[in-house]
C-alpha cells in the first residue's frame, strides 16, 4: 500500500513538469522573455517537486513559485505569485 501511495504521489507531483520544461528560457520577437525551472525528487522518505517561473511579455511581468512534499505524515506545500501590467496612457 505504501508503494502505491508513493507511486500516486510521484505521478501527481510530476504533473507540473509535463506542462513545462525544466530549465526553460526563451525570448520572443516583439519584446518578451520567459524563464522556468522545475525540480523533483522521489526517495525512500518521500517525494517532492518545486518550480520557479517568470515572464516578461513587454506589457506585463509575472512570477510564480511553488513547492510540494509528500511523505508518511501527509502532503504539504505552498505557492506564491505576483504580476503587474503596464498600459500606454
């Protein structure tokens, strides 16, 4: 049962990695830049995933980070995010 719980936890915690790419940085024409980094671990004592993502679209900036940990005592985690948009008045 413990192995099943760990397998389910790892699958759920790795989902953000499917959406993004580890260590991704890019720039688009027209003024924009993105950066993202994700890490995950699965060990005998538990499993976890963290991520940091930032973007500058030329008219707005955004940043988000998160972390999730699962072990025999349960699941814990947290996240933070901020964004700002700039208009041409």
